[in-house]
C-alpha cells in the first residue's frame, strides 16, 4: 500500500510503498477515506517532539474510512461499514479506563505516535475502539471528529465546568479552537475568542462568539488584558481555554480569569509556563488539563454533528491527496485554513 512515512525531524514525509497492516484477534482493517492534518504532527516534524514508536512511522490520528477486513472474532463490524477511529486507543482494563477516563489510559496507543497511523491507504485498529459513522455524516469531513471535535467536546463538557451564562474565553481559533467555540456556545456560554488572524476571528463570530480580540491590535500584553477584562465585565472571564500550547498565552489566559475561575489547558505546551501560585491559592483559582476525549463521549459528539448542533463541513477548508501531503503540511503551517484532510 502507499503511505506517507516519517523518518525523523526536519525532513519531509516520504510517500512510498509499504507492507499492508496485518490484523490480529479483535482487530479491524480500515480503508482510509480521510485523515486530518493536525499540529500534533507538526510538533514531530518541525520541533522534534519525540514519538513513542521510533521512526520510520506513519503519522496521522484523525481517521475515517470503511471496513476492509475483520478478524474472525469481531462481530460488531462488517466489511463496508463506515467507521471513525478515535485519536487514542484505550485498553479498557486499567484503573483510568474503569473509571471512565480512557483518555488517560495507562496503556494508551495513539495512531501516528505509538503505532502506525492514517496517512496511508489502510490502517488497523482494535474493534472495541471504533465507532460506526452515521450515513448523515460525510465520510471525508467526518475524519476530523476524531480529534478536532472530540477534544474540545471533552474540554467543554468534562473539564471546564461550564454553565449556561458563563463567560468563556478561547485562546486560539484553529480547528480545535473553533469547534470549542461551537460546543461552548451550544452549552449556553457567552463565548469570546482570541487569535492573531482576523479571518479566524470572523469565523469564530459566525460560529457564535459574542466578542473577538486580536492581540496585535494592542501595544502590549498589559493593555490587551485590560481591554479584554473591560469588554467582558471588568473582573475577567469565568473560564479560559488555551488551545495553542504556548507558555506566554497560557500566562495571559490565566491573567484573564476572574477570582475563583478556571484555566483549562487544551493545547500541548512544549516548555514550562510561569504560574502565580500565590494567586491560585489566595483567589481560589483552578488550573486543569484536558487531554483528548474518553471513548464513552464519542457517541455524544457524533450525535451533535449528526443533528447539526456542531457544524462539520465548513470546518474542513481543504483536501489533499496522499502525494500532496507535504503541501498540506505547509498549508497547515501557514495558519490559513481551519482544518485540512488527506484523502488517500
């Protein structure tokens, strides 16, 4: 089969012929329809973030497709079924999994990190982690549900503590951030969005943001914080979700949260942030992490897409063939699109 293979940092992916995956007990072979292009992969390629499986490795973790082959013991899927693969495979047996927190599974396997992923014509997956994709959801665009929708779903529903009427600030309006805007809006929050690209702020407004802010419009961080606080009522927002993973914006987001409020870290920060621990204690602030999404919440997110509560098709702004994957990664680096997919 054809796949885009990662051989190490600071070099393009190589599109080449590789052996087909061989499935074992409890597994399904999926013919990939689409795989989302994600900044997580840019971390491996551009910044040297290590993968758990040493290269060569096939990247890609937002996968939709059709079942091509099933192991003899698999009864929940048949050839031709439309499926969605989660961004992380959970074992279902460790303590976090038994507590319903499979997103922090002690034995997690991430496609495109621990095992070969979806920048390929075929990928294998454990049947007990796959989900049927309803006919109402387009197969190509449906790929981004696996991360760009389920990740913000978990952040809003399970980690932010959002209540109707809360003021929630989203830092970063890429694919995950804009879907967070949608989901928080659906949860009844008054959503404010921050980004340095006006086209993304315009999109955030289309998706329900009541206010937007571009840090480039202010001379310094202090005046930016002051302006945002004034526009959101003076005291700061109830919740700030940082979706970039930048230590500087994490600090700024924390400074925009009111006393007793909550900062939710959704983006992956590659280096430490500065945190005013005395303020955390004295003002009873909360700082929580949010990683991916537990398997039991995937059906809820899929249903929100199916019934139109979450817009899907407008979130996918460009498609690339497998041969064009490095062009697609360059487009991702440019920050111009919302979410792009590779279609093998």
